[in-house]
C-alpha cells in the first residue's frame, strides 16, 4: 500500500486544477499517454471535489436538523404548560 504524502487540496484548489485539465484535454494536442494521465488526474480531482461536496451536505443537513430541533423545543415546552 502506498501512502499519499501530498496534503489534500481544498475544494477550490481541486476544482481549479480540474478546470485546467478539462481545458487542456479539450484543446487537444497532447500525446495519448499524456492525455490518459490528465484524464486519470481529472478523475481523482472529480472524486475529491465530490467528497468535499458530500461532506458539506452532511454538515448542512446537521445544521438544519439542529436548528429545527432548537425551534421545536420551545414549542413543545409551551404545549406542555397548557
């Protein structure tokens, strides 16, 4: 098993590098091996971006649930006082 010693890119860094790769692939002109290497790196970056987005979704869902629970707690307490 190999260990990745590179620090993980931020979402913005990964997206910017992915955009550069897409532009390079769309422009063409690279030898096949270079194009394949760019494609592979693009797939890695797309996966990294998706992990960032999935993590953000989890955090948003948790924040929304916490807000909803906080909003419902006083209402439930008030119903019990009747």
